[in-house]
């Protein structure tokens, strides 16, 4: 029996054909014979809802609009069958069994009601196909559940349910076949193709006929024939899957079902030869043939099935490019290839199957995220894992193991139907490769080869066990002593490589103590291997992390620092010329700083080589130390300061920091670093430059300092998005403050605008830009004050100058506001200030938009609303005033809808929404349908109340008013008639309504309704 994957892919074929069925409208076919009206957009919309899993929503829509006079003619006629389809599909989508049964019964009633009035309607074929397909799919799901069931009783329950569903599917799909055949008989006769003229070759005739444009009748006949083929195909699928539920006692039934299915598949392949439906049917023919192969004819049947698959795959490209093949074709290729590989393995040609599958997978990585690729990959893994001995070369076997592991890991992390199987195979594969944790082989060469395979497959524990055992067996190996010595060195080297990987894995999992012990073991036992310095570097990293643990008390920290110091001294002594030695010097210098041993710190840090990646960091650390010493001396009373110390420490800080800054410049050919390393280096570069700039400022070299500050600003502006670090923010703040202090507001504004554009909406940046905005607003107010004074003096030159200053200040403020209004990570009070400022400088649209955003956020975010407090009411009042003046009904409606999200049942809001739509409709008649819907929803909501409130009668009045106006606009009496019935019906039930004024208004409206109907 085939696995779950294949069944799901096969079901995908069924769904693909179902999709085609939806595209070819049976109503459109019937239209060519004059049997039905044209298909409406609503019909396509409902079909789309069902196909996308929203059948329950489609049913609600139909129920809500059942009495809608504007309902399209085709939906009015087929309303019961549409509702039946929606209810039937939705019954399979709910997890509530009682609700599912209720929907099924309701669906059956609607179906019976439709059949009673329309026994031969074309839509019957669609309904039966929909019902049958749903039952078919659910039946296959039960079969899959049975296959993974471990309990026999549970398995039988699933199979019993599957048989019931598949019988139902077969019956309904058979009715779909009958309905299509009935339509064929009722359709207009289609002229037969012209016979070949005398002497005309068949190929010439074929070409001539192909070039002839088909008539509408011919197109309709071809589409109907295809629909019939689809229905028959699904009947055959129902037979096939039913056969999968039969046990040995039902062999006759199974054979009968498979034979019937095969005949249908053969016929479809014959009628659609060379087309995708034909290839799909041909594939199923091969599948059944392979499953029914028994006895002496097994080999012959398998060969025939393989020949069919070869024909199916003959049209498939060897290399598939992404987005250049439709999903249905790709899925068919995947199914056909998997079945081919299974049959080859069954025919004892597993090596050929593995080779073909491996080659296909290598050539088609462009589609590796598809189910087809994953299915082939799983089959390839299963074939190889059953017999790895087909790969004779040990290294080749190891490479295959690694590739299989990588592929299964990728599939196991991707959502989809293959995930579970990939996880199971991966677990099985890992156990198989490790041989239960035991190392295979009884001599050095065998064990070393097995260890090599484990190393290549990244099975580190197995590799370590293998190499350790190989070293134990090496003395017994026969061979020249020099060769054995070389093998020993190579084995120890590879053993250390595997051990380093384990140590790194422990560090990654935050097992720091174990990682340190593993690294120290490599340093101690394998100092001459290339892995030892790598382990030493890891050891330093882990020890530093452990020493920085805030949970350590003073004694524990001292012990950890001592351990770190010992490791660093060992590295410097063992590998003095290696890069790891510079790392160790840096660590020793850092520890010395912590221990306040300045002399040792300077000695270690300044001995780091300029070529080392740690050089700049070392210069920064020693520069900080010197500058701290400078400040300590400066903190003394002036009379006690030592000028020599000040000179020496400032000069040293300047020298070391300058050297560190020079070393930070990119070097040609430097290796690319990962994101975390780049981030650390950027932070280090910024810290170093800022400290250097501070030193220069203190030493009176302000121009040089400003150049460095500007470099930091430029680097920040050039960097891609992301939150700026504290030191960069300090640099930006210093640069902006310097420009403002110098009165260069244009430069400050330019930096701020660029910063906002480059960095985006980040809290730190926002705070910095807001501070600049506040200063610009202060400057603007000052300029306005100056303008007032100038006007008082009546000095035209002064007035012109002051006005120009106001304009420039306003323009600067506006430039920054354009950026800031895009930022939302501010406090509510700040946002209101920004919006107010927008209005102040003439940015009315931006200010209103920000006001609206604040209201929206307050509606969405309770915490924000609390913080905003009274600001929300003030903004809302301001906006309402603007909307009333400008007749912005759309915005008014949006605001009401936002409020309704908080208070969905508030009657006043619902009534107000109706009034907005009603008023809007008077300027835009297309809105009358929305107004009618709103007033009707208010009416329905209040209709169940024992005592009707005034809003109930107002809703009816306004609903009727809208209907009458709509009737007059469309010059159709239907809506006015509906209004008259509505008004009269309420007055019959409640003659007094809610007062004499309402009665009078209703009577006037009834007369208007009659007049609109021509009476």
C-alpha cells in the first residue's frame, strides 16, 4: 500500500481537476442552449468563497440576501442549490459533530427543494460534483488516519467511516455524470468535422481543422465533454480509494472496483491524449497496474507500469525553473517520479532509482520548496537508507549521509504534509548511522573509515568514538612505522576537529562549564593540532562570559578571573606567534584593568600586534585608561595637580586613540564578518572616535574634534535602518548641539531630516529629533515676536527682514515636521504638540492626519488612550468641526466605525451611522444601498424588543425614504413597493406607532411611495 505522501499528492490531482471544473461554468454551457441566464459576478464570488474555505460565510451571505430584490437572476433561480452546496461543504469544516449534522440535514432539504422545482437543471451537475468531491476527500483522510493508527480497533473505525464516505461520493459523482450526459443530449447538435477531401493526407486535414476557429456550440460541447470526463475521473477515484479499504476477504470487491477505475482512466487518457488530463489519467492507470501485479505476471506488470510512467515523464523537462511550470504539472511529475522510483526498487533496481532520484534533486533545486521536490527527496532517502551498501565508496557514503540529513532537516522545518514523515525518517536515519551508538569495524582501517563518514555527516559524537577506538587499534595495524605515525597524527587531528565542534555546540547551548572543560581538554591533550588554538580561543570567550556573570560573588569572580588569566598565559606561551596570542594579551590586559594593575594592563594591551583584529579594541581600552588617569589628576585641587602627569596621560590617550582609529579603516581583501561582529566593530569604532573627539576638545583642538563628530554623524546617516546605540546618539546630540549653539540652524535641520529619513521610526532618534523641533519652535516664536515689534515700528526694511526670518524659521520647522509626522513612537502629549505645530506652520493636512492617527491609536490601544487623557476629546471635537464644515462624509463614517469597534451595539452610534450614509447618499446616490443596509440593520436589531423605542420607527421611516428615492432614481417601482409594504405593515401592527407626529410622517411617506409607483 502506498504511503501517505502519495495519497495526498494524488488527492491534489483530484483537487486540481476540481479547480478546472470551477472555471468552466455549467451555467455558461447551458446558456448556449438557451437554458439559463448569464452567470453573474456574485455566482463566481460565492464559488470562490467555497473554494477558499469560507463556505459558512457564503451561506450567511445567501441567507441575509434571500429577499434582496437586487439579487442576480441566476442566484435567485439557483438559491436553494447554492445554499445546499455551502451548507454541505461547511459541514465538513466544523469540528462540532452536532453542528455538522445539522448543516448536512439543512443542505439535504435545500437540495430536495431545488430538485422538486428544477429536476433537470444544469446546476445539479455542479452540486453533485461538489458534494461528491467533499465526501471523496474526507474518505481519503480517513484512510490516511487508518494507516497511522496503531490500535487495530481504531484503524477499523477509520476504514468503516472511509467506506461510508466513499460510497456516498461514488453515488453523488455518478449522478453528476448522469446530469452531464443529460445536458449533452439536450444541447444543440454540433456539426461533425469535415471528412478529408479526396487525396487529402490525414496530417494535412488535422492541421486544417486545428486552424479553424471553433463555433460557440463546438466550444460548449468540448467544455461539457470535459466536465463529464472530470466527473467520471472522480467516480474512478472513488472506486480506487474504496478498493484501498478492502481486506483479503473482499478481494472480489477490490478487483471489481480497480477494474472499473482502470477502464475510466484508459478512456480519459484516450480522449485527452497529449494533454494534462490525459497524462494524469495515464499515471493512475500505471498506479493501479503496479498495485495489482501478482504472481508470475508481477515482473511483466511492473515493466508495463514503468513504460507508462516513462511516457508520462517524456514530456517533462530535465531541469525545472521556478515559476516556469504550473503547479498541477509539477505535482504530476513528482507523483510519476516517486512511483517510478518505487517500482524500480521493487524490481530490484534500487541503485538505478537512487541514482536517478539523486540526479533529479541536484538539477532541480530551484523548486526545492515544493511538495513535488520534497516527495522525491523523501523517496530517495528511503531507497538509500534501506541499502547504503549500494554506495561502495566510504567517502561517497558519508557524503550521501550528510546530504540526506541536510535534506530531511530542511523538510522537517517547513510546514506542510511532508513534515511529520521527514522528522520520522531523520530520527531513523540518525539511529541507523550511529548503529545504536556502537562503532562498526574490528581493525584500524574499518573504524577510521566509519569515523570519517560520521565526521562528514556531522555526527560528532560518533566521529569522536570512532577516532578514539581507531587510536586504540592503531598499534595492532600492520604497516611501516612511518605510515602508522602519519596515520596517528591525522587521526588525532580529526579527533580534535570533532571535539572542537562538540565544544562549540555546548557553548551555543549555554553549557559554559562543559564547553570550557571540552576546550581545555583539547588544549591539554592535542596541543599540536590545528584545532588546539581554535579551542583556546573558544575557551577564552567562554571564560570571559562566565566571569561577567552578575550572579558571581566577589570571591567567585576572583577565582574566575584567575582561571581566565591562567588560560591566557598558557596560550601566549604555547602559541606566541598565533593570532590567538593577541587575543590572550587583550584578555590579560582587560583582567589587569579590572584588578587595577595599570602597569600590566598597559604592557599587555600595547603589545597586541597592529595586524590583530583586537588592536583597535586594545587601543581603545588603554586610551580609556590613560584618559581616566587624566581626569583623576584633573579632579585634584589645582595646586595639587601634576602637570607632567596631565601632559603624559593626555598625550598617551591621544596617541593610542589615534592609532586605534587609523587601524579601523577597512583593509583591502579583509574577510567578510558576520552581522554580530560587524555590529560590535561599529560600536567600538564609534566609542573610539567619540573618546578621541572628547580628548581633542579638552586639549583645545575643537575643529579637529568637530570633524570627528561629523564623521560619526555621517556614518550614522549612511547606516541602514535600526536603532542607534547610546554612543552614536551622544555623538549626534553633540553635533546637533554644536551647530545650534553656533547658530547654524540650517545645518542642524539638515542633519535631523537626514537622520529621520535614514533611521526611521526609532524611540531614541525620535527623542533627539523632537528636542531639535522644540528648539526650532522656540526660534519660530522668537522670530514672530520680532516681526510684531518690527510692524509696531513701521520700519519697512525691518518688517521685510523680520518676515523673511519668520518664513525661513517656518520652512525649517516644516522640513523637520515632514519627517517627524511619520514617527509614531512618541508619547501622546508629544504627538499632540507635533500636530499642533503642523497646523501652526500651515501643514493642515498633516496635522489633521496625525490627529486622526492619535484617535485611531487610542481606539486600538487602551494604555495609549489612558495616557492621552483629555487630548482625545479635544482632537475629536476639532475633527468633527472640520468634517461638518467640509462635508467630509467618508471621514465621518470612518470615525463612527472606529467608535463602533469599541461600542458595537451602541444605538446612538448606529443611528448616527445611518444619518451619515443617508446624507451622503443625497450627494452620491450610489450610497443609498449602504444607507438602506444600515437602517435595515437598526430596524432588525430593535424589532425583537417588546416596547419599541423611537429609534425603531425612525429607522423604518428613513429606510422607506431611501427605498423611495432609490426607486425614483432607478425609475423602477420595486423599491417603492417594498417601502409601502414596510410602512403599511408596521402601521397595521401598531396603528399609533410612537405618537401622532410619526403617524403623520408615515402617511406622507406612504403617499410618496404610491406616487413613485405611478399611482
